């Protein structure tokens, strides 16, 4: 494996709480008491000595995160911190989470917005939008299903990166909403091929089209993400194009390095989420980096070894934990998919391993 490999363990935990955000302008709805179903996430480069036994990193990290957010559950957050913005909640959690090697803390106050905060108080702020449109891809080979006129419920994530070391919050979500609204009016309930610049409306081309129209209005813009379906999408950061393809598989496993008597040593199972991330130049004719369908087809022989299988029987897999699975998938797929530069393997929502080795790993969240 490449020497620049980075392995992060991830975990998530939810909590219910009320808050008031008094720093917002008078009349803003969030100044009044209101509530959210929050989702906290952490990503860590854990030292081997921290975990009870190898292979238990993701589960143990989730337990620590659940303990850390417990004091906030069903609470009025202003009694715990004076200004409970998503950014400040991420800071609070970073202070109260007794875990080494924290790379980032993420806080989502809604399913459509959130903040990822690194150890240097650099904030990745994001907001999700939806538009319903038709399109067809004019340059695909004859018989390709995307050559027919069809439609999608597209999702777009607008990302902004800021240094907020002296701020209570970064870009207000309402500002991002205002920047997005004119584009939504153009894209929603439309045939994308009829719009200048979208004659070949792949996910990558749509992401770049949005980027070039948003950047002047939102200088902090750092990424545009376009979901064509719930399991595939593209990122554009003004220079680089990246895509991902997600699949789920249902498998049995046991963790052979668990101590005698531990439940993980017994045969059990998970419904896994597997995300393959790929980086490549844009094909000038096709308008994509790699065809999502080609990724799925090329990966199929590997997927078939994972789905509805006992993972411990896989050849050359040292153990069936998520990090070992990610490294095994990389070793199996690197020839068929040389554009691959990151693999996420989650055994439950937000809980698993993120293995990356490219210089330009895709942004989170996706």
C-alpha cells in the first residue's frame, strides 16, 4: 500500500435539545427558543494503544461519543454554553470528548445543514438543496440508458470553508439560501439540456455550472456537490472533479482479535455502507470523470465476494473490522479502478473507517 495512506475512524451520535441563537439579527426565527434533532460526528486518527482490542475502534469511539453528548440530550443548550451555534457545539464537544487524534468534529442541527470543525478552528459549513429536473446525456454510446430523456430529484450541497477562530459562527445558512435561490429558480422543474452551459448535463458539469454562478456571490464557497441519485454524485472545487459511488452489502462476521467472551467474537452481522471515491480529469467529450455505471460494473466481482457472505472467509483478510475491510477492498480494486483514492466502510450510520491515499480526498459530508 502507498505510504501516504490515512486512516480515520468515524462515529456518530444523536441528541435532542432546545436552544436560542441570540447573535442572529433581530427578527430571525432562530433567536427564539426552538429545538433540533442534532447529529454529532467525530473522525479520529486513533493510536493502536487506545482501543480495548484491535478491530473495536469504531464501536468504542461511538460509545465515547454517546457519553460525551449525553449531558446535552433533552436540555436547553444555552444553560451549557452561552451561544449554542453549530460551530460552538462542535467546540464544546471537542473539549468534552476524551478521545485522542481528533481530526474533525461535525455538528448537524438539521438533516440539510451542518458544520465540520477541525482542530485549528477551520470550519467546513454546508447546506443541502433539492431540485427536480429532466436531462439526457447526448454523447453516451448508443443504447446507454442515460442517452434517453429522463429525470432526477437532484440534491446539491453548497460548501463554504472559513477560519472562524475568533467567531461564534461562520457563514449564516440564510446567506447561503439567498445565494442559492436564483439558481434553484432556473434549475427546478426544467429540462437541463435547454440551459446554456448544460447541453451535456452530467453531475460533474452541473456541479461546475453551479460553482461558477455561486462563487462571486459566496466568496467562501469551497465545494459544490451534486447527487444524481441517492447513491452517486460528484464534487467540484473550482479545479478538481471527483465522484463517489455508494453500495450497501449485508454480511456476517466475527472479530477474531476480540477477547474470549466478548460479543464481537461471536458470529454476527451488519448492513454495511461502502463508498468508493474516485478522482480523475474531466473527459472533454463525455463530460464525466468516470461513468457511475462503469464503476459499478468493474466493482461487481469484488462486491459479490462481500454481499451475503461470511467476511472472515475472504482470502487475505486479516480480520473483519471496517479498517481491514477498507484495506482489503483497496487491494482488490486498485487495478480495475486506478482512479480510486478513498474508501469508506461504515458498519452503521456514521460508524466505521475512512481510508484515503490521494492528495485530494473528497470533502465531507457527502
